[in-house]
């Protein structure tokens, strides 16, 4: 079987030429957490629903676990937690899982053990006999997670999996994602909560207004610019103006580390084009009489990375060839 | 497919409307039983007073078929109503609520989902229809007294089969509409189609009575648009027409059939149901969810 669990070539789903997503070409290798990021309405859920055969693509083609999407067999080892999770609320939690186990073709002898394990894993042990209509939203999302994992899937689509969960539930889901990755599963994680997925994603694709802007390894993707915290004496706006060819941005910080306007700052958040510019920056600061106490590189947050790519795209007049693979 | 069928059965059984329908059905049977019992007792007294002349015997036969006919007509009506209410949102409702998403994310063909629903809803409604049919016949046979009809087993089986075919055709039509449009639109269309079918049936009988071809043809056209009335009328003919009886009481009254639906019409009704089901497969397969 191919080591790519998802492959798409120019996959497009649009409604009368608008909305949805267009011309998405991506490859998702086995055993990683793939973050599919974008703001609300970017086309993320439409993409997942197209992959699962719920929507028919208007262009391009795609494969999932080596089979073309649309072939029911492609979904045999796939799990799905939808964003709009609604389950048959006249069933109990256990009845729902039994029904899904049957649909997924889980052997009868295996069902009870697997259901019990999953109920325990998602924290619903003891509540499985209650009707789903009595479940809170968080509990429904948890039973949805259990449903998604019932078939022991190789590929799991999680569409905003923490939207209804409290902070503890969110941490549990993050732990679960990491655990699944360690088991060799591939997780396709749809989210607009960037800081939620920052810690778990190996690869990331960013989609914005139907177009994929960039995809690739998260660490390389995040290498969009270099930020450092500079702590020194003698730093003024005039100094930074003299270094304008080297420094993209310099903002004063207060002692707590947040940006603030002060007359005599000692700490500055400084942005340079490349990491290779840092030795030169140190040299030039020294030449200008600045006494340097600290220079600490900062890892940009996914939010910064996201904004960098999205704003970069919006600055370009044409959408063609904007997609970047890192 | 069987999982979907079981799920559909469970869904109907869990809905309050089903419980209400069962309670109202029992209330109807109780009322019908009381009416049959006292009606037959009064008729028996009248028979005693007027003697057993041929005219009185014919009147007795007419009243007994009409009484059974009205019971079966109402039974057909509530079976149809339950079929429409239970099934018209079977697909559209799940699409609107997104309940169907996780089901279709399983390795299922879409037509299996439709066929599973057909088996589940159809099976349950056939059981309900047969139970109601049996209840009405039982009332006639046990409480009917002088109004009790003499029925052969073959007549009962044939009529029951035709009676049970009604929900099967309706469920197929409901699933097609449900695959195509919203629950409310599908429900309105199906109720109107059902109404057109039955009114068309009456118009056709009236046309035969008045020898009015325009009315007869209108009735035939409505039967082609929605052939449920043909099934009902064929059912009454099968039940009321005794082969040894030189005079058919099935042809008389509001629930009789002056114009008997042919075997071909029954075949058409079956084909109609099959085509509806195929259209539902096709419609559901190509639509975005």
C-alpha cells in the first residue's frame, strides 16, 4: 500500500464557481498529524466532506488509503468526527457505538471489548446506558470521538474536535491525538484554533478563501521570519532607524514580556529577515554603543505563521501559483 | 443494509408519533367494535320484525360490506398517514440535521442506506397494516352478528396482501421525495398526491355510475399518477366478492368498485413502487449532503 494515505490532484469543489475549495493538491504521509488550518468558511470542512464522499467534487481527483474517493472500500479504515456532530439521539451511547461497529464491519466477538475500551478512553464509562439526547455537547463530542475510532482506522478525520470541550477535554483530545500517532495512525486535523493544534501537528496546510496557500513541514513552514528578544541599554528608536536595512521591525517590551510603549525600554522584540542576520545585528549594535545583555531567538506561534501566509496571499493580486510547498 | 433497516425500525418505534398512532388505533378499533356490535344488534332486531325476505337480506349484505368497507378505508387512511409522517423525513431530515454524515462515512453504498430504510420502514408499516387489517376483520367476525361477512381464507389472504402493498408503495414514494427535497416540501407533495389518488378514485366510480367518460378518464389518469386507490379498490373487491354470489356487493356504495382495477393496474402499482425506489437510489447517489 502507498505510504501516502491521502493524495489529491487539483481537487475542487465549488458551488456555481464559488465557495468550497479549489485546485487542492496535497499528499499526506502515513503516521503523521496533518493540520488543515484556516479561518471559518475557508473550505476546510468541505474538503473533508468531499474526501469522505459526502460531497461530489467538481474537479480533480483524489485517493484515500490507495483507493479513489467515492469507492466505499476507501472508507473501510477511516474514522470521522464531524464538525456538526449530531447523532441518533433516541439511541443510548452504547447502542450508537454498536450500530457504528456493525456498519464498520467490526466482528461481533470484538465489538463489546472495543466499545468498552473506547468508552473508557473518551471518559464516558458508566454513561453509555443513557440516551444521547440527555448528553451534553461535550459528551456528544466524546461519543463522536469513540465512533470515529471504532473501526480501528488507519486514517482519522477530526473536524474541529475540541469545539465543545472544556480545557481538560481539549488536553485529553491532544493526548489522544499524540497517542494515535504513536500507534501509526494518520490524523487529518481540521481546525481554526491554531494554538490548539500547534503542539501536535507534524505537517500543516493553510487554506484561505478556498485556496491552499501553503503546505509542508510545520517547522519549515514556521520559519517565515526570525524574531529575537534583545535586552540592552542604550536602545532607542533612533538606533533601530539606523539599522533599518537589517531590522524589519522593533517593538519595545515591558518587563512582563508583553508589548508596551515606554520611554526607556530595556527589552525589545526585534524581527529580522533571516537567522543569518543575527551576528551582523550584534556587531552593528555594538558599533552603535549598545550594551547587549541578552539576545534570545523566539519560536513564532502558529498564529503568526498563519497570519504571515494569509496576509502574504492577500497582498498578491493573482491567485495562480500562490501555493507554496515547503 | 440490515443495520440501517434495524435503525429505521428503532427510530419509528422510539418516536412519540408511533405511540400516539398505536393508542389512537386502539381507540379507533374500540369505537369500531362498539359501533359494529350495537349496529348489528339493532339490525338483527329489525330483521326479526321485517322477516327474512330477499330485500332485507340484500340490505343486510349491503350494510355489512359498507360497514367493513368504512373500517378498512379508515385503516388504509391512517396507515398511509403514518407511512407519510414516518418516512418523508427519513432521508431529508437526516441530511438537514447531519445525522447521516457519520453513517455515510462508513463503507456503505448510498443505495444500501435507502434500501435499508425501505426495508425497515416498509417492514414495520406492513406489520402495522396487517395488524390493523386483522383487527377490523376480527371485529367483523366476532362482533358482527348478523352483519358478519362470510369470508374464505383465500379472500382474506389476497385482500391482506393488497392492503399491505399500500404502505410499500407509499414508503418508496416518500423515500424518493425525501432524497430529493426538504421534509416539509416532500410531505406536502405526498399528502396531496395521496389525496388526488383517492379523490380520483371516487371520481372514476362516479363516472362509471353516470356513464361519464370524462370523469372515468380523469380517475384513470389520477390512478396512474398515484395508484394507491387502485390497490384499495382491488382489495375490497377481493374481500367482498364471493365467487358463489351472483350479485356483487363489492360494486356498491361509497367504498365499492363499479370500475374494477385490472390485474395490470396492480402490476402498475408494484412497478410504480419499484421505480420510485430506483429514483430514490439515483437521486440520493448524486446529491451533495
